[in-house]
C-alpha cells in the first residue's frame, strides 16, 4: 500500500494534535500511544483494499476514532478503531507540600484582589452619585476661551418643538423653569449674574464650581441656545434660550414698513439706519451691518420703494405673519393672493393691493417684502 503526500501529512498532523493532549503521560507512554494510533490508522486504510488510499478514505477512518481532545488528562485514555480499543493507564502524580502551599498563596492573592476590586467599585459608585458626568468641575485659574457668538442677552423660551432640533425630547428636558429667565453674556467671561461666568462651551457656576454645557443653533435665522443645567438634585435639565435681536417686537405695517425702514425714506436716512451700505450712495440696493436681516431697494428718485425683511428678522406684520410662517398661514391672514409664482424650490405669493409679498422655501417663509400698495383700475 502506497500513501501519497496529502494522506501522510494528514496522519502526521493528527498525531501531532493528539500528542498535545498527552502531557500527563511519560515520554515512553506517549510514544507507545502514538505508535498504536498510527498502526490503527494504517491498518484501517489497508482494510479498505485500496492500493493508494485517498484523503477521503483517511477522513472516514479518523471520523470513527476518538478526537484528539479525548486523550486529555483522564483516568484512562481510549483509542478505538472500528473493532479495537486501547486502554492506557494514567500516570499518577504525587503532590508535594510546596505545591499545596503555593496553591494556598495564590488563592489568598486572588481573594485579596477581588476585595480590592469590590472596594474600588463601591468607592467609584459613591463618587459618581455625588459627581455625575454632567457636573464638570473646573478650576478658577483655567484659561479663558472666547466665544463671540454667545455675547448679548438671551431669554428663556417656553417648551417648543425646537428642542427636537437639538435632539432633546420633552421627557428628557423636563418641565421646570431655569433659575433665571434671562442672562446677558458680557466680554471676558462675565455675566450680569455675579454667581455665573462663562468660557467657550460652558456656563460656569462659581459657587458650586460646576460647568454646564451649552450648544448654539440658528433656526430660521433666529439664534437659540440649549443649556444643560445641573440642578440641586445632581440631575441635568435642558433649558432653551433665544438670543434677543434688535428686531424683537418689531411690527411691520403692510405697504408702509417698520420705523426708519419705511417706504419713501430717503437714501441717506436708510444708510444711517442700516449702519453701512453695499454699493455706495449711488447703488439701488442697500444692506446694513447693524441689522443684517433687512435690506432696501432705492428708486430713481433716491427714496425707498421696497423693504425686504429676511431670515433672522424676529418681528411680525400687523396680522402676525413672520419669518418661518407657512404659506397656508399667509393665505389665511391675507386671503387669496393677487399673484403667485414659482422659481425652483422657491414660491412667491403677492398681495399688491395691500403692499406685501412673501417668498417661501419648502412652504416656509424666508422673506417678507413691503412695497407701496397698488390700486387696481
């Protein structure tokens, strides 16, 4: 019978794997067991009557024998083929006193390590209860980090669906009100409240030395701040604030305008009100920096013929229309429009007889235009 290289290598690998489980036997006993296993495999191949057995025949024989793991440390080791079983007695080992003492020492060390771990867990648990993750301690000497976007006055906003824009729901936010209804952030980390300070990303409580995280977001041109405030019960609450804008409370009259931003106002007066211009005195379009959400169109006579109230304008018309309102709300307030149009994703509705027009994006108003009313003949 001739064995090819694949079959010989497979037998050799099987014997090597069996030998890894014979550490409990002496070297002579290991050799005897491996020789018997080898002979059983070869005899099994010969019994199949093939002159050159293939790997499939070998795998069939190995499948009927004990797996290599079965030769591990047991009272006896059995090696069986289809018709024979080999019993090899396990070699008994005598335990020395030194080995017993070593086991006792290792056990004591393990018990001590478990006790130390349990103590640390209890200590850390107590620390977390008194210092939750949101209660970030800070040092008074920490370097100041500036955030110009937070400067100015912010007022508390009642619970609205704007919380979802910060991925905070009503249940997580709670329904309590903050300890202050408004807060003014001043330069160099100061506020109007003596017990509060700030650095970029955090509002600081000087008494408790805790840092409360904040996040800023602009929604329909209006700036909001979500403040994660740590209360006396060590659980954070989420409060929503809106930045006070110069146009807060502005009432825009249809066909007229608002304050100095009105139809018929001279170019010079508009430049003074807007603070700066785009294009100079001879340009027909003016946009200011003092209030950057308002721009104006100047007619050939040097007087304003259109006022544009854009995203970021926080006022409203006399009927309550504001930036962010829907087109359906505009129709309900002003009735059927005199004209309408569409440009890409933008839609416009106009009421020329009332002197007002709106532009909307995805059904939300992004611009309110006031012009002189046009009388229909």
